[in-house]
C-alpha cells in the first residue's frame, strides 16, 4: 500500500511537468495572487495564497514562458518553495524573477497541495511579465538592470564607452548602495548635492592594493617635458605619440560638471583620479603585453595597432575586482559617532601643545559633540567651517577660516585616502594662514583611523594650488 501511494505521488508530479501543460484536476478553493505583476528581471516576486487546508504543505511553482499568450499554459513548471500554510489556510513565498533566456517574456506562478489524493488540485495561474520601469533599463548582455540615479548618471557621464555593462544589480556595501560595471563601481551618497551624490570607486588603488603593489613607493623624481606633472603622487602622464596617448586621453575625457564646452582638470580628475604608477609594460587581463599606467579610478592601456581613437583603452577594473573576490558580501553597519575633534591653531606654540606646523605654530584638537552619525568626517568638517569667530571660545586658539565662507560639498574615504571637496570664498590673514588652513583640515581628517592621506579641493582646484596662487 505504501508503494502504491508513492507511485501515485510520482504520477501527480509528472502530470504537473508534462509538456502539454498543467492539468487542473477539479475546481479548487486554492487561489494565489502575485506582486508585482510586471517589473524588470531581478525583481523579487511575492506569491500569496489562500484557501488551502490549515497547517498543510503547499508547493509553489513557476514556469517560464516566451510568448505572453502561453502564460496560462504553464508548461515546464519548476519548484519555487514548499511552505506550510497558517491556521487560516494562507501562505506566501518569494521568488527572484530572472530572465533565463534572451526571449523569455515572463513567468507563470501557481501553487499545488503537496499532500492528499492524486491528482491534487492546483491554484489559479498568475502571469508575471518582464517590463521596464520608467527609470530602469535592463541589459540582456549581462542580465542586470540599472535604475534611478545610477541610470541617469550612466547615461549622462559616458554610458557604455566609459563604464561598460552592469555586472551586478544595485546592492549594499558598508551600508551604502553601490553597483558594479565592467570598468567602475557607482556609489550613492544621498547626503551630497548633485553631481557629487554619485561617486566613482577608487578601483585602481583597490586592485593595486589587492596585488600587493605599494604605489606610494613608485615615484618619479622629476617632471618630464611635454607631460602633465602631478605633485600629489609625483607622477608624470605623457603621450605615446604626436598628440595621442595617455596625456591627451586624461585631459580630453572626464565627467560633466560645469556645463561648459571641453573638459576641465577637475572633470578629468573626477573620472580617472591621480596617476599612481609610471607607465610600464604589464600583462593585462587578456594576457597581452601592453604599456600600462594605473590611476586611482582607472587603468590606461596603450594599443598602438588599434585604429585612431581606440589606441588608449580602459581596463575592466570592475570585472577584475569581482572576479578576484567574488560577489561583494554585505558588510556590518558602520559605527555611530556623537563626538569628534576639530583642529585650531596655537600661535607660536612650536609644537608644545599639538602637531607642529609652519610659522612656528601648532595644530591643536578640541573635542566637540555632534548629532549621532555614521559619517563623522563630514560632521567634523561641517562643524569646523560653521565657526566664524577668530578665536575658538575661551581657548585662545586661532581659527584661520574666520574670514572665509567655505562649504563642504562632500568628503569620502576609500583605501585610506580622504578626498574633500569644498566650495566658497577663502580669505587669508597673511602668508602664515596657508599652513594653518591646510593643517586645520588635514589634522581634522587624520584623527580617524581609516584616513592615511588627505586630498583637498576648493572649487574644483587642489587646495595647495589655490593657496600658492594667493601667496
């Protein structure tokens, strides 16, 4: 008898999977609904059911279809989950609706009792179709969707040629929305004003660190003629031919921030970052020996045999980062801070009370309370720039920003580098205010253990250049 029952169960499952479609044995009280009914691939579909016996096992199934007219046939059903109904006969399950083939139009969903006489009744059939959200685009080449702010940014800042195809859907890293593309990682910073609400990952620096390369030790001691020299990393960026090569590519490409024709220094820097290595022959991910130079956010490769306009190619850093470490894993929530230090100047102190700086002064920390936040660097700098008095309270410490009107646009930390973008009007009280300005910002940033270096920009220009021009 037990063998007979097992055979009946097998027959019931086979009836469900036969090419002719799903056979409904009798009118059933079992009914399901799905939510949503149409969305891009990768959407989580919730299947909710009712009308089943209480505390009973129910199998939820799906069947891909290519033609929406074939949805109600439900051919080739596969299991989503086996769930137990509640005391009132309701149940629910979820399924991530992926596009399994290029011509797949959607999925049929249904439910069937897992126990009882064979053939068992099925629920009604519900159809989910792959559709485009108004602000979403599905890429069948990689089976991923880009939406919202990330899609707008991808379209406006270079699209496929600059970033490549998406390699993941939107996901969370360190409590922040990110999405990986062939050549980059988008990071959402809603606390920043556009265009700084989306920042690009320092994938070049990250991959070099993963390879054990200390780019800080790879320094060029002198400027090369006809090249761009970067004091921040002591590197040259040069052309490989007459008017063509790494220098021209860096200068002629960048993000669009100011709405002006051409590409500014700040726009190129935002896309590629500073050079980290000298140009040298390396083996790329395709196994080719090519002249290569690494930047904070990119890797330039020189392919002289390519047609004009394609001789400089960008490395697929996003793909390499994912291949090296697999799909990024969710990170623990960042700590919450309610107190930070901001730095002021002890004039003529000569390092007795803090960090010694130029003009025989010292940079001295002061503890301040802030609203609880997971972005303490931003909070510390905003507090610093909000103080408009020449001296801080009763401490007698000097504030070199007291005549200035400075706003923090954004502050990010990645791989030990804090990048701080400021805007506004900087007023100095003399030549000695130059090192004081730099020290107040840099020491405020360096208090955090995740910060090893600090780059500061004012109105898109390196702060040290602005200060040098005012000397």
